[in-house]
């Protein structure tokens, strides 16, 4: 039997679900990127229902939840027309702000399905490309993005806490 995949746009009523998915997936993908207190600080500030509700109510953000056999498997967040200064002359680029898949769904094509969905959405909205930050030590994610055609175009120190940053690649995919 083939897995049933469904992608839906999140609403403010999904804030708790997004917070729970965010906390779990962030620990899975970044839990060893810093001392636990720094990772927990980031999660406490970003992946709580109040913060997620605020993000979901911001009309610039588009957040999508992917379900596999009616089970939430991950989520993404994109922001259209969000250029990065390192990408010269490209005003209509999309910031691929988040894509997180629960580890239990790795290897099932869930991440690729959600990625392709976001690329199609960006193209339908006349975007010329996607850019993102990815932690340099998240080798699985870096490989995934490179396989999808992204190129490393810069570096960024991503702030996890007031006293800790992680080195990230800035990656870009031009359509």
C-alpha cells in the first residue's frame, strides 16, 4: 500500500502542532549543534504556541504541514519576495525559512514532496529562486539541498541564544 501524502496550509489553530513538530525536529536535527541550554533557549523562544501563532498570523509567512497516512510528518515555512543582500538584483526571491521532517519519516520521500510543493508554490508566485540558511554540520540537509540544485553562496552566523551562534551556509536555487 502506498503512503497517502497530504500537504495543507497551517492556520493559527495549528500553532500548538507546529510548536510540537518544531521542538522535536529541531532537537533531532540540531540537538548536538550547541550546549543543550543554547538549543533549549532557541526552542523556548521560537517553538512555543504563542510565537508560532504570531508567525501564522503574519500574512507574509506561509506555513505548510505535511501528513503521511494522516500523521503529521513535518512542516515548512516560506516567505515570498524576501531577498537576501548577497543575491544581487533578485527582488522576487523566496526565503525558504524552514523545512523540518520528523526523523521517523526520513527516507520515505516526505521531505522531497514538501520541498517540491514549496518550489511549485514559489514558481506560481513569480519567484526567481529560493534561498535558505542551513547549519554546516547538518550534512544530510546540505546534501539534500545540493541534490536539489542549491549552491552555496555565502556564510551566516545563526543565533541560537544571546551567547551562541552556529555557522550556516547560505544556499540559493535559481529557477
